[in-house]
């Protein structure tokens, strides 16, 4: 089984990437969707107990935020894959400006996440790491991150 952890600022394309690449095969665990840490933890527990593939679709900007997901997944014998969404701050702010309602994130929040964003490494416990960028045609480009 596989656990996928997304890492990136708001507006970097994480949720869109999930819909394009994982929607049909993986459960999406997202604080935006589930609204509380308790609900998110319960969904994670169910996925681990039932050997259900899942994607953690949060910013996961710091090593300490990713560590509990990696540890729990490894304990349940899941392979852990990380996707690091590399984007320029200006591009994330531009994409965010196109959002409406609850999907819009205050600019201050995106800047704060961008400042504390820590690039993931295999030493954290990932089995595999990928970099995700958005090209000039607005398509995702995935490459190995080492």
C-alpha cells in the first residue's frame, strides 16, 4: 500500500494535481475538506487499518508536520511517497487570486507558509520523492527529487 504526502504552499496546485492523478484510486485526506485535526486523524487511522491508499493534501510545510504521517504509515507497512510542489511565491499568489469564497487564502497565510517551507528529503523516511512544477502551458511536470 502507498501513502502519498503533498508538500507545498497554498496555490501551488496540490488539490488539482490530486484530482488529475489520484482521484480514482486514493482517498484524499485534507484539513480543508475535513475541517478538524480530529476528523483528519480518524480518516488516516481508517486508511491505515484497512490498507487503503491515501493522499495527505495539506501544505505539510515543515519536517515536524510530515513526521507523524510518515511514522504512522511506516508502522502500517505503507510505502511513503512525497510530492514537493515547487512554485514561485508570485505564481502561488496569482493562482490564489483566482479563487473565490472559502477557497481563497489570505495573502499573509501564503507568505507565511512560503517562508517556513522546508524541502523534503529521503532522510525523513520517504521511500520516494518527486518535484512537481507547472509549465508555461499550465500542465504539471513531475521529476525525481533528490
